[in-house]
C-alpha cells in the first residue's frame, strides 16, 4: 500500500483522452503530455476513449451505431479495470453529447473507487454547452476535485456558471516544427483546422478567392479532414479556384514541413478556445491572420503578434492578408513576436504547473471509495 507522501511525490497518473486514432486537439495534447511526462520519468498511462476493438470485432467500426455500442462497452470495461490502480485521474473533455459519452463515465467510476479527478475541459463551445445542457452536466461536474482549462477565456466562462477553473496552457511540440523568420511573404496561405462547421473553413475559401483575384499566383493549402470536406471541395470546384490543395489527414511529423513551406496562416473559426494550430504557426514563424472567436484574443493580440478580424468576415481577413503581403516590416514583427509568445507554451514552462495541480488535487481529495456494507448488501 502506497503512503500518502508517495502518492504526492510520485503519483500514478491516468490520462483519459482520445488516442491519435482521432486526429484532433484533445488527442494531440494528450499525446504530448504523455510523451513529455514519460520522458521525465513520471508514472503516467493513457486510457483511450476510442479503444481499438479486437480483431473479431473490427467489422463493427464500419457500422455506425454498432461502432458506438462496441467502443463504448470496451471503454467502460477499461475504466473499471484501470482506474483502481492510479492515484489521480486526468480526464479530457469536449462538449455536448461527447461530454456524456466520454468524461461522464470516467468521472462516475473514479468517484466509485474514491479516486481524485481532474477535468481538463478544452472546448470553445463551453458557454453554449452549459446554457443548453447545464441541468445534465452540472451535477456531474460537482463531483470533480479540480477543473483545468487551457485559456483564460474558459476560466471566465466557467466562472460565469459558478465553477472555479484554473488555466494551464497547451503544450507545443517544437521538435516537429522548424522556425523560419519571415521578413516578407507571398500569398501562400495555409489553413490547418478540422474541416468541421464550427471552424468555418468556407470563410477562408471565400477570402482566398478574393486574394487570388489580386494575386494570381496565390496558393492555398487546406490541411486536415472532417465532415465538410466534400462540401468545401465542391465550393472550390464551382468557383474554378486554382492553386488549392486539400491534404487530407497529415501525420504530426509532416505538419511542420507544410508550415515551413507556407507564408501566411489563416484561421476563420466561428467558435474557438486556444487553437494549437495557431501556437504551431507562431513556432514556425508564420504571421497569423485569424478571426477573434472565443479565446483567440487571449493568444493573438491584434497588431502585436498577429491580426484579428470579426467572425465570418472574409473581406476583413483579405484586407489583413494584403497588408502582410505589401508591408514586410509588419511581417517581420509578427514573426518575431509570435516566436516570443510561444515560449509560454513550452513543456519546460508548464510541467511545474501540472505537477503542482496533481499534488494539490491528491492532497485535498477526501472522497472515500464507495463500498457496500454487509447490511446494505443484504437488502
């Protein structure tokens, strides 16, 4: 049996999060935390919310509802098997039905076994989620020992609904990204977000169409995949837009090369929190042009380390891209200031914040495991 001091100084940590089979922000951050913690000798493991079914059940992944049923069952079994062996349970979370499907079972099972729990909430949709789903999710959140978010923006959203959250920034993996100081740029634009409605990639394509009219040699690289890919490809075809490349899924080690080859990072999301892709753009020296959705102004300061525009305003985005192309001095300033900003998101900076959070959570946890007395078991 471990002593309380051993738990505080060398805890066993279980990350409950998507694996990289789902290429998204949660999976990437979980993978980076796992790698960095293990490199320093921390005792940490990942329990994926999307476990790979055994071979005899792989066929279920091709059947929509059966896939959900099989993966959910395997996930629940894994939670019951693994949670008892860890000192703190670190649970990643998004919004809406995903919150019910993934974090909620982990929170309830961790409570059953009397384990300290940290909810790592990462969705820019938090405010709408709480307004619509509050009566369902709030009782679950009251069971938590700590809530941590990646931005001051989400700290404010949680406070609005009566929850105290602390902020620990996302981690940027500089090993896969090469910094290139831009002293001038061509309209070689990269968009690096999931092709989903909340990221409003169609706004970026409308902006690119106007840029292409002014600069015929302009290029656009759309990195990633998602539910709107077919719609976006059709939009490009209908507009007869040349110079557009849809990369599909790109592995992490290849993303840095695409940043290096580009000159302007464009983001047109309608809902957002702290996009890792913007941090990666800073790390690569790319000047950033983005909408001011959600928590983005907590990362990008207009005319200091990038340019902000109103949500869904492709004309404003175009104006800012043209300013960069025609004003090299601005490009250099944003490239240098972005590189300075990214220092806050290095593992060397945030690791102490995570260690302190784990220690505080374990030390303050008082919830015993749920046990059945002989009296209650006879009822």
